[in-house]
C-alpha cells in the first residue's frame, strides 16, 4: 500500500506550475485553517529552508496601521512548521513546543519570513530542535526574529 505524499513532494509538484505556489499555500491552510487568516504564499521550500510571504492588508493590521505582531508570529510558525515537515525524517513527527520572539521594528510593508532548520543527521527517540525565523520588510530590513522550539519524536 503506497503512503500519501509528504508536504515536500506536494510542494515540488505544485511549485513549478502557474499558480502552484498559491495553491500549495491554500492546501496547507485547508489542513491548518488558522494560517489562512494571513493569506500566505509559500515562495520556497526545501529541507532546511522555507520562505513564506504575507501581504500588508487591513485584516492583519493593528491600531498603528502596521502588521500586527501576532500575524507575524502566525507567519513565522507556518514557515517553521513547513521547514520542519520538509526536514524531519518520515520516521519522526514534530510539534511546536515554544516560541521566543523579538519585534525589531514596525512592520509597515508586505513581509517575508525565512525559516532555517539545520539538517538533522540522526535523531534519537526524541529531541528539542530549534527553528530560526527572521521576517523582513520589502526593503530587506529585519522586523522580527524568532526561535521556535520543535519537539521531534519517533513515530510509533
């Protein structure tokens, strides 16, 4: 019996198609609906690296007219989850355990979050693995930095 394709296989199939990156993000949001609140687009996904983009639009603004801090956290968690799924071996599963964030400046433009996860040479039965996420505005300035601790454990 064949297993269903992993997130990375689906990404590789869709990313090369016109509108495929947008469609991929919609599929992810269908599986995890809360992420749909930021209307993300996935720009890149490979083991160890993920880039997610989010537009500055009214629904994600705070009272200052800048992108709300929690919307940025949502984008960071999405990028961290995707890179974890693309990097953690199929013998293991992952779940966010904690998140430490720094808001570096007001987010006044569209944003892109870049998540990085060191490639995992060998995992034991369980481990806490950090995923580092930086969010940038359209001028390339860093507006946010996070470390998301993923709990990785063997599937039974």
